[in-house]
C-alpha cells in the first residue's frame, strides 16, 4: 500500500512528525514500512509560469518562442518544442539555475539563434513515470489549472513535495489497504485526533428505484449490492489535486468518473464500478453465476469465456461485469456518458479470487475483495463517490440507494482480561492504560474489574480471539517498552545435535569457499521434477503433488534440487551476472505410494551450481574458468572437513542431463551418495545458460557415517624420498584405479600417491595415454636408503604392469 503523507495529513494532525519519523513509529507498532520515497527527486527552482505569448520560431518549424511570466520583474523568453504549448497557459517552468531529476541543471541557451532562459516542463521531465501521465499531456507539457499562482512553487501545485510511505502489509491487515484504515492506525499510534470525511449529498426528488432494480440469486455469493444513479454527468478531466494523488498511488488518471471511483477505492478501500446507464441495456441488475461457456468482452477489449463458478453482474440477460474483477466494454463510461449507474457491493472473496485467477485479471479492486473489505463501509463509500460526482462532474444524484441484501452486519465481541494480557506480554500495564489503548484504537467496550468485553469494528476482521486483542494492547503500548526478562526455574542448556552441527559446518565451509547460499522453492513442475534425479524408470517413485497448487509452476514436490539451482543460474545470467557459484541445503521428497495418501520420505541434500570464472587477476591478466576439477576440489575440501576424504571415491559415470565425459558418481565406502559433473550441452542450450557444473550429495548418508576420532601423528623426524613415474595406459583405464593399485602395492612405506600430469598428444600411440604419478616413501622409525625404496618401487612397477598392462614412458 502506497500512502501519501500529504493526503494523510487531512485525516490526522502530523505537525512535528516527519515522514521518516512517522515510518519509524508505524514500523514499531507492527506494520513494516518498507520505504519512504520523496516525490521531489532532487528538483529545485521550478515555479508556476504564465505563457503570455507564443509564436512560431523563425528558424524551426517544431519550436515556439514563448514569453513567460514567472513572477519576476520582466517576462522571460523560453524556446519550447511541445506541440500543446499555447498562450494563456499556466505551466511548470524550470528557471535558469534550476535542477531537474538526474542532477540536470538548466542554463541559458540559444536554440536556432534564439535565446532561451529556462524550460517549460512536462511531467516526465519532473520525474513522473510516463505510464502515470494523463493521456492528454502524454506527448507534451503539463498545463496547470487557471488558479495556480504565478511565481509560486510548482512542486506544491503538482504534489511533488509529497512523500510516499510503502507499507508491507501482511494478509491479515487488509484494513490498511486504504487511506481511512491507515488514518485509524496512525491516529492510534500517534495518539492524535481522527478527522475523517463525512459524505453529504443533495439528492433530487426523483427516486433511483424508478431507474433500476437489483436482484441477487444467492446472498452467499453476494451478501450486499447497492446501486446509485447520477444524471447529467459531464465527463472530463478530474481536479488536479485528485489526479496528483492518483499518480502518487501509481494509478493513471483517465477522466473524472473513473478517477473518482479509483479515488474512493484508495480512500475507503471499497471497489466501485461505474456503468453507462444508457448503454446498460435494461432497468434490471441481476447478480448470478455465469453459464458455462458464456462470454463477455471486458474493459481491456478482450473476449473472455466464463465458467459456471464465476459470479457476474448482468442486465437481466447478458453479463455486463465479472463481479469484483472487471467491468464489460459494452457498458463502459465514455466521453458521451451522461447518466452513471454506480455499483457498490460486497462479493464473496473466494469467488472473486477464483475468477481473477481463472481469467488472468488481477486488479486493485480484486485484491481488496480477496483480502476483505469493511462490509459496513460499502454504503458510505457509495455516497462519497456520489458526492464527488456531484461536485466535480456536475451530476444530479437521484434519491436513495437501490439495494439487495442487508446494508450492515452486526459487530461481534471479544473478551480479554488485563491480568492475562500482562501475563502473556510480560508487562505491568495498568487497567487505565488499557482503557486508553482501546479508546485510541476506536474500539467500543464494556469493562468489569479488569475484564474488557470489546466490540470489534467491521474494519478489523483480523481480530477474532483474545490473543488478537492482547497483540493490539502490546503493539499500541509499544513493543520497545516491553521489558526483557530471563526464564525462571531450572533449565537445561540447549545444544545442536550432531547432524545440525555438521549442517552448519557444511554451510560455513561452502560460504568460506566463495559460494552463495540459495533458498529455492520446494515446489516445481512435473517436467523439472523428472530431470537430473538419476532414478531409472523402474525405481522412479510417484510424484508428490499438491491438491491446490498456487500455479502450474508449483504443482509437485521436487525430487532433486538441481533444476532450482539452474533457475538461479539462468536468472543471474539473464541479468549479466555471469560468474555464479551457489549451493543449497534443502529437502527432496519421494513416495512409494501411487495414491499419495501417505506422507513422502524427506531427504536432506546438498546441491551446488558453478558457472563463469572462478578466479580472476586482472593485473596479471589471469582468468581461471570453472571446470570439473574446481568443483571436485571444493568437494574434496568438504569431505576433509567431515573426516571422510579417505573413504570417498569418484567413478566416471553417465547420467541423463550430464556431459558424458565430464561426470562422476561419488561413493562413500562403496555406496553411491551423489554426483558431480558438467551439464549436458543440449540441456545447457535448453536452459539458455553458459557452461555450468553441478553436484548433489545425500547429506543423510554423509552425516550418518561413523567418523573415527582424529589421530595426531608426530612431525616427521626423518626425510622422505620421492619417485616419479610416467605410465602409458590404455585410454579406457581409469587413472584413479591405477592410483589406488599403486597405493596398495606400496605397502606401509608408500605414504602418498598423487597424479601430476596427463599427456595424450601426437607422440602417443592411438588408444593410449600417459599418466604421471608422484610417489612419496617414508619410514617414521629411520632414514630410508635408496635400496629400501627401490625394493618397494620395483614391486609397484611390476604390479601396474601386470594389472593394468602399463609400460614405462622413457
């Protein structure tokens, strides 16, 4: 909800309270203010000017030479290229020395030989979004009203001296989706008097019921419907102050009739709809469910097919509006409208939400109906709109409101005791203070000792329980005034269990390694849930579906985290962030039940995605792109942290969706626990991303593995001896298997074996490769001699020759 500070001042005295201070007070009361935006985007030196003369530029067809009175001794000459500039207009003028948005400074200039001392401004040049500019001024300057004072601050005339508070409302606080509701809240928070508008009408003697009747098929679908008739309307621009308030709230002005309905929507939170009475088609309003396949052309000129569960407003036969969502084009108010049929109603929120979702139409009106409006304010809002139509559209309001359904609903009561409130809050608030809090909130109540029987107004449907009233007491009293206390009695120190400790270690290690943690949806599509999980068709369990998904993109629970991380990579690369390294610790879900009646098995997994550059040193002109071994190195470090590095084995593998030559499965004590590899080029193209490497591990298996206690060895007292060998092997022989064989053949003296070179060049026979190993020999009891090493080393060489058909490279 966007709240205008200047507008709010009409309802609550905000003298001495700055917009930032007000935002702080509202946030402390429990409604987060996400930001305060000044509509003056660094503007200065802009005044109201009067165009006294406007003539064609002698040297340019599309420029005009204007003499403009800006409240100084002499008029100034300004060259203007706007097509709608004309003599007699009041306009916004940026004087010489003025500053416009973007730190654009206005200077004296010459345009085609003629001097220009300033600039006549359009709304866009003053920082207003082009989508919000009224249609008649979209391609030119903005023309102020005749009563604007020459030389005065143009920002005040345009409401650009305002501040906008953006409220981050939770679903239960729909009462603050309007200015009246926010005024109630601010009045309570600041302990200020509330001054709300009270509609007054001058109705004619002719009755609205002579023009229209209202019938509702089902009061559960539409508990209340009211209609007013306003004749002799003159459609035109709405008042400047109203346009400015709509623009500040993100609504583009259209005309006085539409603007007034939108204004009352913002003011009261009550959606209204104005029909052109002469185009309505009958004297009857019938609210009913749509017929399956029935069609309506909505205000956006789209033909929409309705379903039987949609609620529609009809003229007795044909739909003229989808209830609470959007009106029909056939009865739309136009420039020729003279009589308006004004709708003010309360529709079933679930029906509005379903129709809005089905038709893909989400509007300010449907949002408010869905979240809940004040039922007892519908009639008043209709009168407020009728009053404004009378005042600013020259309308004549016919007597009465034609209605169906009860106009008001009864209030309900909730009881709370001061003793319980203090116990729950940990406070010592006096009963008199609770009296004052309920008075500030505008709640009527009866009290006996310290028990309050509170009448809840219809504008606060979120209050239904005693605990809700306790929350109201606490937030108005002030959360920052609630004392801090420590638990009393004997306590048991809390501690993380082993899995929690390891999960925290994993996160910290990966963050220290340069990865960012991602948190993604557990819900996905069936297509994505079926990719990269590595399950065969026979092993594949049933999908875990959602009975009422929020969208098709969130219909089933995921079996793997990898598609969600690929979405993260895609999202970043689409925004030119090409170097991405992310991980997620999360759950995946499997079930063996085809009917989905049992709960799924939940598996904790760790997944990561890498793309782009891993390291860059621009000064040295070094760039290290991510490759398989970067990811493997990160995982090796993780396994070492967990004490499992010597029990992990990588085996070359092929899996759907992964590169066939750059993929490996990971084994823990011979059991598969994960996969690491490059995304297949075809999938890479499908995702429209660059070369990407992935891994996914079963954390449950890693965390449950027994890890022996750490054993520390004394620092070496004797020197080690290193031998390097280069072996020519067949291409299909895995270097890791050879490494493990060398380690086993070397016995106790061989402490370390590492691979340091691979050669497959032109000097190698076809089908062969050369792999170089470095062997470190060490005896902790004595200094090794060459003879000691040679015995073991020859044994190693004989082993690899016999087992792997290896030959020594010269």
